[in-house]
C-alpha cells in the first residue's frame, strides 16, 4: 500500500513540475530564447545545483547526475570560461 501511495505522490509531483516547466518555456519562447541557449543554461544551472547539494564533490555529483566524473569536470571547466556572445545578439549590435 505504501508503494502505491509513494508512486502516486511521485506522479503528482512530476505533473506539477511539468506544469511549471511549460509556463517557463512559454516565457522563454516569448522572450525569443533559442533552444540551444535554453538547453545550455538549464544544464549549467542543473549541474551547479547538484554540485552545491553534494558540497562540490565531483564524484558524488557525477553519480547523482548519471554522468562520468570526467564529463562533469569538463563541463564545469567550460562554465568557468566566459561564453561567446550569441550570434543573434552580435548581429543586433552591428545594426545599431
């Protein structure tokens, strides 16, 4: 019985998260955020939150995320390098 209640709660939680995510996606589309930018920013924030949750311990964080520690290390290093400005922003600035 407990398993059924727990599974039902997980489904409800997932539906609530999905609803919030759909609202966020609508706002991003209205703001003309490109898919690549959205995915990159999501991944960066997701990894940062996971690192914080695991006290910046790379192996524990990688295990929690389901990725190899070396992959996590490379992504963290890439986040510390300033990203290039998106091409569409550069194009807008050039027109001004």
